[in-house]
């Protein structure tokens, strides 16, 4: 084993949920935004969140012990270095990521029952049921994805591609990166109606709306817009079963011109499925949140692409953090 396992490390692992739960509760109560403005007492914060003052004080003392808040006398403050990451008013906030992780808590609580065969995921991830959660999820994906997208686009060398199809493109993270890299390129972003509106906002802010066609739809139910020479599936296949991915690969194949290229960005697992560690853990996230999703090996992805008609398949980029890329071409 790479890391020695000791009694202390096991006990630390066993109780690590405690700090996580404290942090998630603070995020759900928006304490980091509230306390970024001015120092407040536990009673003042309790009044703002309609909470109980004693419980709020216990929570904020723990947050101060975790260095997420500072405490001076009887007042608490979220320091600027933390607020820039966790206040909803900060342009650099990663609060949407934290809120998305907090929303997974209940689903993960069913893991023991699922492993015992007492039922699958209690409900499929469906962010369209909750507009606030959907916006948080899409915001989280952009916050995570924007720095990575620039690196990946540089690494895949879009070259002579001029017509991008961004399937399940979210708020435009990869569309933006490709259009910035190739000024002659135009893009079609395909996603659910609620998400397309978020993409419209972001692309307008980026000054790229005139180079993008926004198409509302569900790739599991509809054909994809055709006439493209490059297609991007970014963090899509892990939500699907192998059969669903084959159906999606077939649709992408039909949407591409001859010679067109597909790029699949996701976790790509080692043959024994234990590496990368993030991918093995993420497979559990799919186990508790979907009926057929998971993380896949290169051979499994390659097999699906071959069955859809693609050739010249290769692992273009290895990655530890859902940043591996598989490339294939339509003959």
C-alpha cells in the first residue's frame, strides 16, 4: 500500500464526517456571506438566520476552531481570505461547489443499504426539480471546470476544427475555452432548457454569444444537431450506463461530419479500477445517485466508441481528477 494505515489514521477517517458536516451546515446557512460583512455575535447571527442562539454559538465556535471563522471576544468574522472563496458575493466564490456537495449528504447515507442490495439510488439526480440546486450545480461545474478547460483545450489541439458541438455543455465552460483558442470556430451548445438560459447569460458576458448556437434538448431523448467537425462530451459518460453511453456515442457519430473528432473528458480508470483514487470514489457517487452510472476504464470507453463506428481511438490525456481525455474519429 502506498500509505501506511495506522490506528490513528483509521480513527481519523472514522470521524472525518464531523468537520465536514459542520462546514456543510455553515454553507447551507450562508454564514460565510453573513459574517463577511461585519463581526456579529451569536445572538445577532441567530436572529438573521432564525436560529437558536446557543446552537449557533456552538457551531461558530467549531468553525473558529477549524480556522474558517475568527472570534474576537463574543463576535465572529469571516476573514477576507476565506470570504473570497465562501461568500456568495465574491466573484471568486466556490460556495456553489460546497452547496452541491452538501446536497449529496442524504444520498450517501443510503450507501450501506445499496451495497446490501436493499434498493438502488433512492432517486436519480435531477437538478431541474430545484432551480436553486440546479444553479448551484452549474455554478460549481463552471468554477471547477474553467481553469481545467483552458488546459485541456490547449492539450487536445483543436487545430483546424471550425464547428464545435458541446453536448451537455452547461453554462459554456468548454465552449468558451474552445472559442477563445480558435477565433475562427463557431459552436453549438446542447443542454436542457434551464441550463441553456444560464449559458446564454455567461456567453453574453464573455462576448461570445454571437458565435454560439444554443439548442435546448435532452440527449437521452433527442438527436443532436448535425454538421460538426468536433464534439465534446465533458463529464457526461459517468452519469450513464454503458448502454446509454453507446446510444449517446451513436448520436454524436451521426452529428459529426466525416473525419470529425469526438473528445470524451472524464475519469478513465485503470484496468483494476483502483486508480485514480478520485475516480474510484466518484463511482460511489454515481452508485448512490444514478441507476446505471459509474466510472469506466479506457477499454470500456473504447469498446463503446468502436461499436458506434469510430476509429483511431486513443487515450489522448491521462488524468487523476476527471481530466483524462479519450479521442476518436469518424471515418
